[in-house]
């Protein structure tokens, strides 16, 4: 093996070790994130089984369930949060939005739409809930309503990428279907 072959081998090994190090970093990061979520889940479940929780606790537990795609459990937690506050204060808008998202995850679009509308009623310029409402309308093939909602979002947040992308797509679809 001559000098250039050894250098090439060292370069390949170095690149391989660098690649392994980067992969190990991301795997470790994911493990730590998962462990943090699981610890929060266990702590909240234990607490809420033995005592009544607060809106933020039910919302956090519901959000964890959403992340794990456990929609039925998430719905139950969001409904408990709403029951505590009677759901009539603006701070409850994210709870209604999350409840809508859980219903959307179960393809219960009418229920999702109802929850998104409730979130928007509590916080009229809640762009995320409006985008979610537009998406639910799209799933129900209610294209004009979806486009209207996305255009409302753009009036509030002119740089909202989701609303820009979806409204452009829907406009093209409406132009094609009207020809």
C-alpha cells in the first residue's frame, strides 16, 4: 500500500466516522426528546388520575397524546380542560384548536370544523386555527369556503406560507374546474 492509498483510506475512514458521529448525535437527541415526553406523560397521567388538574395540565397531556396520535385520549383531555373553564375565555382558543386537530386526525371533519370555529370566535385573528379550518374545508371538498378562510388568514398575516400555498393551489383548481 503506497502513501496515496493510505491517505485515501484515512479520508474515507474520517468521513465514515464523521457520518457516524452525526447520526449518533441525532439519535441521542431523539432519545432524549422521547424520554422527556414519556416522563411528562407519566407524571401528568399519575397526577390527573389522583386529583383534578388545571387547564394547562389537561392541555399539555392532550398535546402529548396528539403527538403520539392517541386521538381519543387527546379528545378526552381537551374536553376536560374546556369543562374547567367553561371554554369561554380567549386563552381557551388553543384548546379548541387542538380539539379540532384531534377530531381532524380521526377524519371527523364536521366536529373539527366546529372546534376550529369556536377557537376563532374566541380569538378572531388566530391564524393557525384558521389554516386548520381551511384544511378541514378542503377535506370536505368545500373549496370556496377553504379559499375564503385562507384569504382571511392572508389579510391578518400576509406572509403566512401555509395560507399562501393553499390559496394559490385552490385558485388554480377553481380556474381549471370553471373552464
